[in-house]
C-alpha cells in the first residue's frame, strides 16, 4: 500500500490517521463534544460533518510540505439537521436530512438553498442520505424503515418502498447507478434496483444482530462488505450469490470502509479501535489500534489527490465526449479516452448522442448507427417526374428477357430498371381492344373451318389406319390457326377465345375419325356406363355411411354405460370414505365426551334425576296402598 493513504474517522473527535501503522496525523476537536457523522465528496479531499446540535462543518484534508492536517473551511448553521450526503459529481452540492422528515439541497460554495423535498410525516426523522454515482437520484432512509428515492433533475419523489420496516442505512453503488445497498436493524442485507424496482440480492440472515454499515469499491463492483453488532465481517460476492466469507472480531463493529483499489478495508468498533485488513489474505489483520475513547461513528479512506477514478455520468461529460467524437482525426487521437468512457456508458446515452449530433457532417464510428437490412427510407422517397424508377428485389433475368427496351443496373441488393412507358401503353391498348388477337376476324375463322373440312375429307380415305393412330392427323393441321401469343399478353387466356381455339382444333379430328352413326352409339354407351358407375358409387357410399353410423351408435352406448359405471363406483367409494370418517369422528367425540367434566356432570345429574323419579314413584304407590 502506498505511504500517502490516510483514514478519517469520527466519534466525539475527528482524527486523521495513516493507513499503514494507524499513526495519528491530525485531530479536530468538536466544540460540543457530540458524536458526528461525515461524508466525503467523491472527487476531492473535502468532507462535510454533521452535528445534530451545532449544524454542518465543511472540512478538508490539506497536505503541504510533507505535512498533512485537518482544516475547517466553513460552518453552516441549520436547525434540526440529522444527516448529510455529498454529491458524487458536483463539487458544491449536498443534501441535508432533517429530524422533521424534510430533505433540503444546498450549494455550500454559494451558500444558497436549492430545493426542499417535503416530509411524509413530521415525526419521521431522516436517518441516512446518499447520492447515486451520476447524481440523478438521492436515497433517504427514514426512522420508520421507509426508503424514498428523489429525482435530482425533476426535483420530485419518484419511488417509495419498504424492505422490512427496519432499514437503517442505504448506500448507492459507486459505479452501478441503479443499485442501492440496504442494511437492516434485524441484520439483513439487501441490494435493490431502483430502475427495475426489484431485489437483486438479499441475505436475510447476514448478521445475528443489527447491521451497522456496509461498503463497496469501484475496483470490485461485485463485492459487498457488511459489519454489525454480532462481531462479524461479511464479504459477499453478489454475482455468484454463495455463502459469504466471514471474519470474526472480538468487539461489536460499527462502521467499515473499502479502499479505491478494492484490496483493503478498515473497520471501527464500539471500543474506539480501528482495524485494517487485506482482502487477499484475511487470516490476520494488518494493524489494529485504539484511536477514539468512544465507539467509532464513521470511517472512510481519504480520496487520492487528483483522483479520476470516480465515473462521470453528468451531462457535461457526455457533451465533452460527443464533442471529441465529431471529427475523424480527433476521434482517432482520442481513441483511448473514447474506449474508457464508453465502458461506463449505456446504449441509451449513445442513442441520445447520435440524435443530438445527427446534423453534423462527420461523426465518430462510435455514434454511427447500424444500417438496417431493409431500406425504410426508400419507401418514403417519391419518384421524380423525369424518370420512372422501380426496384426489383431478387433475380429479374426472366422479366428483363420478356420485356423489351428495359435497361437493368444492379446496385447492392436491388436493381434499378428504366422502362420505356410507351411499350406498356401500346400493349395495354392492344389488350383492351374489342376484338381479341386470339379469336381474330370472323372471315379468318371461316376460312380456317373450310380448310379443316377439306383436310378431314382427305384423311377419311386413309381408313382404319388413321383411326388407330389419330394423332398423325395433327401433322396435316395448318399451323396458321394458332397464332403466337404477344409478349405482353397475360398468361390467363379469355374463356371465349379458348373455346374458339378448342372447337377449331378438335373439329377436324372428330369429323375425320368418327362417323355420325358411330358417334351416337359411342355416346349412348358412354352415358350408360357412366350412369351405372355413378349408381354403384352412390350405393357403396350409402352402405359405408350406414356402417359408420351403426358403429358410432355402438361406441356412444358403450361410453354411456362406462360413464354410468364409473359414476356409480366413485359415489360408492366416496360414500364409504365419508362413512368411515363419520365413524372416526363419532369415536373421537365419544372419547372426548367421556373425559369432559361437563358431560360427566350432566350424566351424574341425569342418573340422580332418574333415581329421584323412582323414589317419587315409590312414595306415591305407598300412599295409595295406605
């Protein structure tokens, strides 16, 4: 450990000691001799002491000519003061908790009042206050165990929760701005996330007595150290959530502090002793010495001079980082700074910085957003009047081959095609014409029919050889009947045009191969065969449906009988069970009645009454006989 590391501890006096041998370097005597609490500003050697009777005292650790001393900078008189908290980023702001439940913000440099958070109850004192790492939130612990979270920027109360109604102290994590560590009077230790509003870590049996203090270190963000009146030091690993490492001490402990490197801690006890430990080897303490005459109220490590270990989350630092990232050369020159600052910033800050610097021509690669695979901006662009553009996603080879006068230029994932609109207009006019190009003119159709009749008459001379192979007649069909489809015509033809084509193409085949008599005979045979097949299919379907209906009816009846039997058996079993329970209850009541004094007295009176009746009856009989 370096030789210039010091500790500040308070009780009825404030004492500055050397960490190595716990040698006293300076002592400051309080005027009224009361116990005081204090808190350091994170980035300088200035701390604020709170005295419940005299107010606040702003102190500093001054080191000059190899001599270190404690000096009082200023004294502020505030009534009903109970606790104080120093900002982590601001060098001048502090929060003061009052005994009436109010929380006030002050600027000690300008000696002015900033804001006041109203109290929920006038009889609820503020026990402890703490700023988070970015000065965005202030946590306050009240006497009834309630914890309030105040927004520094909005100046409003944003959350209020209760862990176990016995919370006495709450400290924000030095680097994780949403994690709040809470100590309980019952000995529990809890880490609460103020953003998600849930418990991140909870150890209900951390201490057997009151948990007095806890601390974290920026160098070890997952380590939590707590001390209590049960003489135990707990070292938690909040990430693994396993059983903590415990160090036993001979006296009840009241306070603990961790060094900035995370390797050393110092604890104070009710006897006034300070004890230092090395967390890398906890078998024995480094040094121990009695510093105060009474119990130590608070102990803390003095921040190193020129300390930059505290993480800056303020808006000014964000502006400086974004300003460094505006130029390409500057971003390269400040690459190391950008990497360090980025590790402590979240994605939401990057999102804000990107939109704030969106209008700049040059941006750092850190703020350049990732390009989406789908170009959403292309949907909102309107085409210009000079040229008609459209994007063809995927392969457009087939379209380019089918459409003439199209020039296709690949660009990335899309193709820009320039089309001559006059070709589409011409094709549209042809498709919308009253006479379809497939049907042709009426005169052309008549000429084709005449040619078909002549060809059929010639083919009838061939005889049965033509009937056995009628497809050979297609070779003699004139090819002029089917005209090639235009390029721009739709693939779905018109029904009227297709009927005309089929009749024109099939007519010569029928006339050439089948005569009128044979045609009627074949038609009658086909109709009779079709009717018998349809009738047979209907009969088969009817028989199958009847068979399935009968099978379904049988299954329904079987299921009905099964359900009846199950209901009967279940009711019977339930009745037997209830009768057995009733018999057991009757037997138990009989046993209880036999031992009950009231029942015994009632039975005795009943027997005595019967005896009196018999005696009375005997006397009446005797009188009658006399």
